[in-house]
C-alpha cells in the first residue's frame, strides 16, 4: 500500500515539479518542501526538525497542522 501511495504522489507532482528522493522523509519538491507519504496514522517522527516538511496522508478527508490529505494532490495534475 505504501508503494501505491508514493507512486500516486510522484505521478501527480512529477510532471510540473522537481521531485527528489531524500534521507529524512520520502520526497523533496522543487528543492524546497519535504514530504513523508503514509496512511492516516503517520506521525511527524521521520521529518522531525526538517524545515518545510509535511505529511501527505491517505485515508483522511481534511488536513490539520502539517498533514495534507493525499487525495488533494490529485488536483495538481
């Protein structure tokens, strides 16, 4: 399931933005924003202390704090 989520995320952002794999988190977009992709229970533990970092979370309807619903990235394509 994790691979499917990450593939969707990269697919939606990769056509218009620079996507890089990074050590802390999953992806960096345009050398500026770091994202960790996961399910609704994903915590900020892996991106703790990383500037401009967010979670793209599946199985949530609306975002809170640094958690953005994964489905919203579908509107970028």
